[in-house]
C-alpha cells in the first residue's frame, strides 16, 4: 500500500468499512481517505473526507493522486429488500464505481462480493467451482463481479481482487451472529431440521488482515473465497459460544417443513401489523441449508490465518468487556 497516498472506500461507514478505515488510518503514507457512503464515518480523523451519496448515482469526485479503491458498498441484508433494489445498488452501483475509477485513472480495486454466488449445499466450494446464485443478492453480486472483471480485462495494467467472504462477524456487527448470541443467551435457539448445517464464517479482523495481505502481493489471481478453513457446523458454532459464556447448550430440534410454514405465517402477521417478529422464512432456510466454502486460493497464495473460530470469539468477547457480543 506504500505506493498509494489516497484510499477510496465505498461503504466505509458500514461494519466492514469502519474496521477497514480504522486500519488504513494507521498507514503513514495514506494522506486522504475518501469515504463514499450514505452516512458519514463514525471515525473522527482528519484524514477522512466523507462524500455523502448513493452509489446508484454517478460519482463526481475527482482524484489527482495515486489511489486504491475498496468497493464495499452494497445491500447485503437478507431478508430486507426487494429484488430490484439489490440489483440497483450491487450491480448498477458497481457500474458507477467502475466509471468513477476509469475517469480518475484508478487501476487498483479490491471488491467484496459474497459466498452467495454459490448454490447452498453441504458440498465444499472452491474458487474454480460452478457459480449458481439462487437469490437476488447473490445474482446481483455475481453481475458486479463480471463487470469488474471486464473492467480489468480492458487494461492489463489494472489490478483487481474479488473477495467472496463467508459470514463476517465481530465488534459492530448487527447481523447473524449478534442475533444468534441473543437467542443462545435467552435459551431460545431451535435447530431447524438438523445440527449438521455448515455455516462458513470468518472474523472481521481476519478479513482486514487479508485485504492488506493482498495489497502486498503481485499475484495475478482475481477470485478469493474467504472463510476459516475449518468446517463450522451450526452445532459447533453454538457449543463454542455457549462454552465461552456459560450458556445452556440448545438441543431442541423441529422439522424444517413445519418451521418454514410457521415462518411464513409470522411474516403475514407481521405484514398486517398483528405481530412484531424477526421470524422470516429466509432465516429458516439459512439455518437448514449449508453455505460451505473453502479458501483454497488464499492458502495457495501463502496466507496464514491469525485466528480460528474459537480464538476469534474470545477476542471479540474481550473487546466487549467479556459480557456480550455486540
């Protein structure tokens, strides 16, 4: 990263972006960090310039110094949005980011895609495996990947890394893992059909470490799965958290079909204002269908993991004063 004096981060006010900017600030050669997002960064630092805008609109910013672009901005919460909204932000927004990069002669992009470009199954997926997204979120991210690869292919001096992260967790996360923690703490978690569902995951600090590892490489690879190499079943995830926080381990299991039907009923009740609930059929599906990726390209490239699942939960716990995961 020493050859750059400017960093541009789309989505820098989000969970991953905040951790990334925190790390970029520490780089003495980086004079300016442009954060392109709907909200200003939570970080107060003179290096940061907040550009408040939606990437669905053309980016008019002009850059006159060597820059690296981290493209993180996306709609990723699922469920949460209509199908067309995922495409408007994740695909068409990426086209605006590409145009911005071309206008400013930016030749280095690191893009966070998703493991949801693969079809969910127990079979382990590596980078060379067939992609088959089955949700608008995964499809829109795959379209963005293809657009970025086309951008790279138009000029051989361009550098592109596409990271397909698994579930990313850590301090500041407001998604799957804090929700799971609350259920385990309240002894309300129910297994959906089985305990063997595989949920590839990785710690936020590991992801940031890898992003900076990539900046030092001269490797021609483009695609990288990113998850812990260990196979994480939902039972292993639950038991690890319960052991570390002295929670009672869940054992109740109900059939997938019954829970899927009930979730749809809860959605309708919520829609008509008769019941406020987070229960959704997509969350039931996520607890039953495996998302199993393996970081083969990363390991082949010589990257050494600093954490495993247990040590990452311990690190996260200690960063929250040892009480909750938030």
